[in-house]
């Protein structure tokens, strides 16, 4: 695996190679969930590029940025072991040579995709996501961008950004990878104590109960209220929201509405960590997908 630290060197390296390029952007602290993205990219493309860049513009809490785990040596070893060809490991000045105030995505309208859930709870977060992903795509120029289902709202925003900017890159979404307990894998999980990890594992069970309720025809708002209440009863969990949404618009799902898929999304604080998770339900099949 080749490790490159500048955009110019990356472009030069890729210009000397031939074949389809898949790109997996990360912020490091890699785990099996990230490796599922790498494996999916390796299986369908000739060249796999991954980046490790902790993007300052998508953190609205400076303490969260400072606390974000950084393990570049271990990350590089994992990427190489799973078949990544090129690691892009830049500094902030290389990604944003004109400063972080410059953005290709300034003025884009994401409408309802950023109005609720993470958009409401983390002001400016998705502006930062769109900014950095558009810049990384400009640098790497891949055929395919590979992302994970766990960050469902982020995927929706990036899909809209790609469409609005007419970038011509395909988007490959890989199902959420979970611990044996059901806890969605996240770089933030390593900041949890053992008791907090046990508590966090219950989040997925509550989401699964919601999708079971949808299959049984229970009203969406009632299911949200029940899940929010039950999560809040756990002494180590503080839920921020549980929302049942149209997977395409992220607007509240109304029972019986014709939608392609429903996303049941949540954000829950557990100790020092804020966790997000989701599960998908397809009404036409009356069942979960990628449970």
C-alpha cells in the first residue's frame, strides 16, 4: 500500500495506474465496519483509495474534535491487510489550501434532508460533511464513493450533493456492521467503559422493536414515543431523538404513505459519547432490510 500526504502526489500516483477507482473516506480509528467498506470496494474495483482525515469543519463541539481518537499506524496496517492500494493522509492545509471558509458546496440546498435529526442537533455539521466530501472527491476523482448505512442522513446529504454538483460519481452503500451484542460499530465506541458498552447495546434492540411495530401496523408517532421513553428509562442512556422517516426525504413517515423505504433513526448519549444508529424497513416487503 502506498501512503501519500498531498493532493498533488495523489493525483500523480493515480494517473500512473489504470482501472476503476473506488474511494473510501474515513476519519481514522478504523474498525471492522470500515473494513467492510474496503472489502466492498476491493471486490468491485481495480484500485482502492482510502483517506484518513479528521475534518474540523464538521465538528460543532471543539471537545468532540479534540477527543476524536487518532491511531494512524494501526489504521494503515488494517487498510493494507484488507487490500487498500493507496492511503491519502493529508494535513488540513492540503485539503483546504484556501482555508476552511472556501467550499464547493456553499449555497447548495439540502431541504428536508438537513432540517431534522442530526441537522437540528448539530448545526453546521452537514455543511462540513458536504464541504469535505466534495473536496476529497475533487482530489481523488474516483468512479465510486463507498459509504456506510450507519450514517444514513449523511449518505442522503452526500447523494444530494453529488446530484446538485453533477459530479458523475457512483455511490455504493454498505450495510451497517454490528458487534455481537448488536451495537453498531463506531470509532467512538472505544471511548465507552464496559458498563457503558453493555448499555449502548440496548439501543439496537429498541430500534428493532420499532421496526417490528411498523410491521404490525402500529402508528409511527406512538412507536417513536415508546422507544424514546424506554431508552430514557436506562440510567446510562440519554436519548436525543427517535424518528421514523421516509428514507428519501427524511420527513416524518405517515402510516400507509407510499414510500420506498422507512428509516428508524436515533441519537443517544451514553457516558461521554454520542451514538447514532438506524434500521431500515421496507413497507412493500413488510420486513427489515440489512437487520
